[in-house]
C-alpha cells in the first residue's frame, strides 16, 4: 500500500488542489475497484483485493514549472524521503499525447518488498500525478494493467 507519509508530501510538493471537478478522466483497468466515496473530486483511487492501489490527482502548476522541473523535484524528493530506491525512469505519453515521465521505485515494508510507480504529466494549468503501488509480486503481475491506466489517462 502507498504510505500516508508519501501521499502527504506529494500534496505539499505539487501545490494546492485545484477547484471543483476533476480536470482529468482516470482510466481504471479491469480487476480494480474504484473508491469514489473516500476521496474528493480532484482525486481518483482504485484498488485490487490484493492491495495494489492506483491513484490520480491534479494540482495547480504553481509555481509554474515544466515537465523537466516537476520531474526533477519529484525524483529528488522521493530519493531523499522514506528509503525509496529509484529502479527506473522512462518517458511515457497519455491518451491525449501529452508527454510524461514515470519513475519506478522500490522499498521494503517490513520484510515484504513493494513497488511504487509515480508518473507525472504537466500542462500550463496542472501537474498530474499518477501513482501505482503495492506488494512487488502483485504489481509485477498487474504490470500491463497499470501501464494501460497510464496510457489511457486523459487530462481535460
């Protein structure tokens, strides 16, 4: 599961949550159940019975930065916080063709290895953060579905 600490600092790093109505359409893959009643209109969460969680949030692009800026901020913060090890970084695109960067991190919770993926897309108004995480074996098993959710994400 994604740690509360991790979720909290992401909100601080990227800025204040935007106004009413989500400025994106999340893509929830098969096998995941949406948790709409637990989050506000600017966040989307879905989970599997095995504990893999997907999350999407949009935040104001303030201070105004481009993809390179926000990617570096997030990479630095993740490496400095909570024992997350960078396993990989790749360029991605969402459904609209907007370019993004995906970071893949590993960490252990007790004796159980976990994977945490953080994908960032940036436009003039928003920084979009797409998260996926959970026990390593489950994340790897659901890799194609997680990738699908990133590729089919749609900023408004």
